[in-house]
């Protein structure tokens, strides 16, 4: 008797095998961003794509038709993972946004030092990228810029930083209810453009929303991350004629 594996199982197995067989990459050295496109045929978009991220927020055009993003964020447990390249916060897909009439579920958020995106050529001290996915597999990423401030530490980051996994491959479960809304600025005006994932395979077709107003991070919080990752960002990419739009 011949047995047939469920399609979902085969798809998961295929994804797992692809991840296991993909080439190693990093932010510096011989496997850094300048050669990502040469490390693996699956990474070709990193060097040949014309809609790559991050970019410089410069020359944005006001579009009055752009509606505010609807946030439906709910507090919940978080698992922090040290990937060896950065810190990723994995969450249950209970929070969501609505942008452009599409609902996207929050699946994780990532921390970068310095910022991935620039504003008129200037990088911020850090960036948080909140990754969302729609039911049909489309991605929308919200970028929050962070600048050092001598005032009080950011409360949401303080909760996360108490459990920072120091070793590559390690993870820490935070059972306290962490609401990702605490990582957003009060004024949520944004720039938006079509770009890509920030890391290999650099898949394109991602809708980016970069908040115009940064939030603050204390010097001690900045140094705690810097002690683990001094730099984990990709260089700015060419717009290749893409438009950056801004809402009111």
C-alpha cells in the first residue's frame, strides 16, 4: 500500500529543507551584504532586484488619499531569539493592522543597530521592524526609528531587555503581557514605498511603512544591545525610480 503525505506536511518539509540548505550570510566580512547575491542562487534578488530595502527617506510626495494605519495590537507573551545576527521577538498572531484595506497579522519584530532606513541621509541609533503578513501571504513591515535620549528608558524595551538572550541560538520566553503598541510613536504619520525583505533572500513585493516620528531609547538600553550587536544593518539601496509617498 502506498502512503501519501499531506500537502501541508510536504510544503513544511520543503521549506525546512530549503532553510537548511541555504547559504550562510552575515552583515560583515566575506559573507556580508555586498556579496549576498552571489552566495546562493536563491539570493539573486539581493544584487539584481530593483525594489530592494532599506532606502533613504528623501523627496517624499504627499498623498492625501493615504489613510492612517489601523492598529489592533494586543498584549501577549513574547519569545526573544538571538539569531546570531540580531534579536527577533516572536509573538502569537493575535495583533494586526489594517493598511490599504488589507488586514495583516503581526508575526514578529526585529531590532537593528543603527537604523536600516535613513531620513535625508541620516541614520537613527536603532530601528524596530514590525513584520506583518496577510492571509494571502503578502508582507507589510512597519519601521520605527529610535534615537538615544538621556531621559527615562522606554518601558516596553525595558521589559524585553530584562530577558535578552546573550548567546547565538538562545531564546528567552517572556510570560508578561507585552503590548507592541508600546513600541510605536504617538504621532503615526508615515512614509511608504514598495520594497523587499532586509535579509536574504531579499524577496520583493513588501509594503513598507516608515514612521516619520522616532521614539527614544536610553543610553543604557542602547549599550545593552550594542554589547551583543555593534552593527546589524544592510546598506541603503537604490530607489531605481520608485516613489516614496507620505500621508498627512
